[in-house]
């Protein structure tokens, strides 16, 4: 499944609505696009994972890379609405407390 994303920007937050798997097949392109997209941001970055059913180690690497870039700038990164499968991956990878997780907006 090809992964796509849509960007939504507000003064306080840059949101990427991801759709599809984050895996070794789609990971390199998504990682490059996200890193480029956040290059000049001075706001919080939110990755909306509502439509991401599967993440492998390549996908985790993307999330960790974006988190690191934001942390180096003193800016937050939020993961919004991860599925139960994705949450389980965070627990198994011992990353459930590393990321800031946010439920879907009401």
C-alpha cells in the first residue's frame, strides 16, 4: 500500500495526515518528504496516524527522526490517533512513553 500525506498548517501546529503503511517500501520517500517539509518549521509537528494500519522498523525510524529534529529545535512532535496495532508496536518497542500520543479530535 502506498503511503501518502496531506499537510495542514496553522500558526501553532504543522499537521501531516498520513495514509497507508509506513514500511521499508514506502519509508525512504516519506522520510525524505517529511524532513524537507519540516525543514523551516518553528511550530509543533503533528503526525496524524489515523489511517496508518501498519508500521515496521523503517516506519519507526521515520518517527524517531522527526522527533529528533524537533527535539533539537526545542519543539514538540505529537502522534495523533494511532491505531491499537500501532500503539502495541510502541509498547513492544518500549517507545510508548517516548512519544507524545494524542487522541483524535472530538
